[in-house]
């Protein structure tokens, strides 16, 4: 395994160009693979649980694929991924035939993502903490790779602007990009939302989207870790890395709201705070949010999320119309009642089947703009709660907000203060507010 120097990244490099555009690209790499009937070669950037799961899911979904390269900032994370995949290969001959990772195509350090992109792959999977996503997306498109990207795709306004520019660059190159908003690949959601948009519940007049659950994991600060390494290993709890849980997790339900409405909201007002996870081990994020999103039609969607132990959990979506109601996932109630009864599929697997099908068919499906808009919707809700002010879509998109530290390297890194609604302004940069 090659361990690269832990080169720091500047703030400019974090959200601006990270690789020169590939000149003279005639056909994307994945389409060349299809033309020669060879397996699609896949590299993974981000070897945690979600990245490892994405490798497993794509191999379950597809036959003509090979997993050939792995990259992660942390050597122990990469080795843990390799052990898990090797154990799976030992148990499953089908997976073993697709698992082709060798020592010389395993990379660690801040520049590992570049080495994965340069390792002869056709498709890259991006599963690092979301704060790194805009730079990795930009580099992958510049290198002409098809992409599976986990959600969310940014944590701040600067990142969203970068991702929207990357979306346009990917369109010019006819690249296929599928995002980890797997509900859009679930037959139940697709069947129900198609009917809602066709008028099955009349005009949509309101809705509710939820992700309420208990607490999540955290890792104690090991003596050998720098402040920056501790934050990256506990990325959930730092807004520059995760965007807060409304962005990192609740974006799934917010994406359903935008999908149903066929638009993004224009305004958000919110409440939120930090009542249960008050210990510094939980960084500086909130543990609950409640947001009112106003859409262009004047319809309001209520958004609620929390990560608080010993509380009732509920994850889902509800929409109300002039002629019925729906849970969006499976049923419609009212005169046009409907229950999806088709074959149940695992949407985490189906999204990878759809991705590869589009690559092989030469159909440049690109989900990056829709997931960027859903990510910005969640960011807008976060900032409305952090500041205690109404936040407008255009103002949020244009905000001079870049939450990345000035230099990203292992070393001292102070934790920003917890936001105080009514006092905290819209954050512009690292540690401001």
C-alpha cells in the first residue's frame, strides 16, 4: 500500500479547481469500457462503512464490474475496508471474482483521491465526509470519470456553487452521475410520486418530512491524534465536515419534498438547538431542528429532525392535497387510492444497478444538480436555525460562505462556537459567528 505525504490543502484548493480538465476527451472512460465489452473498473474514495457498503452493493447489483482501487485519508480505515472486503470475498465466490484490489492500488493521505482517479478506473465512488465532496467531484469530472456520489454534496454555499459548476462540466462530457439519494431509485416512491405529480391527491397544499432518531457513535480523542484528525474521525459533529445532521442525514427526506414539489423552496424559517448532546465530544452541531420551508407556489413543508437518545423515532414523509394524502413511499389515500404492490427491491442496490445500466447504454443521466439543490435546501434550513432569521434561497446560494479551515492538515484546529439563534450571523468562513 502506498502512503502518500500528508500534504495540506489550502482553502482555495478545497473548493476551486483540483485537477486540470482532460483535454481532447472523445468518449468517457466508462463508455470505452462498454465498447470493448470489458468490466467497468471501479475505485472507491472514502473507506468507511458507507463506502464499503457501496462496494458491496454495486457488486450485488452488477456482473461486469471490478473493484480495483481504494483510497482513504486514514491508513487504518483503508485496512479495515480491505479486511471486510476480503472476508466477503472468502464467503462469496461471485464477489471474489469482482474484487481485484492489489497493494499498489491502495492509497492514503490527503492526495489519495487523485491517485485513485489516476489508477485506470472508469467509475469512482465518493464516500468521504461531505466537506471534501466538492473538490473530489470536481477532480473526478476533470478526469472524465463516471461517478457515484454519496449525499450530501457540500456543506456550505461555496461548495454548492462548485458542485453546480461541476454538474455543467459533467454534462459537457456526457458523464453518468448517480447520487446516494436512494429513494429516487425505490419503485414504491417512484410510483407514488409520479401519481402525486399527476394529480392523484389534487393540488399539494402542505407536507411534513421527518428524520427523528436516537444518538449516534462518537470516538474519544486518542492521545496520538491531532485536533484535526480527531475532528475528521468524528466528522458527524463538525459543520465544516458534515454540514450538521440536517444536511448529512435529513437531506434524504428534504430531497423527497423537493421531488414531490418539483422545485426547491424559496425561503426558510427555523428553530433548533443543542439540549442533549452538550458534551464537547459532540463537537458544535445541534441535536434538533424544526424548519418551515416555503415553496414557489406558496405551499409550506414542515421539516423536523433530531438525534436525541431515548426519544421516539420516525423517518418518513407525508403530503396533503385538495383531494387526498400520501406517505410518498407506498400509499395514496382518497378517491384515487393506491398502494404500491410491485416487487420489493433494495434501493441501496438498485441505485448501483441503474448507474451501471446508464453507463452501458451510453445514457448520460446526471443527478448532481438535484442533489445539490436538496443539499442547499438543508443548508438553508440549518442557517435559518443557527441565526434565528429567515433565509432566502438566492441569498444563501450567493453567500460568501466557505466553512473549510484555511489549511486542512493534521495539527491544531479549534472547534467553532455553538451557534446561538438571534446572535449568530450567517457564517462566512471558518470559525466566524
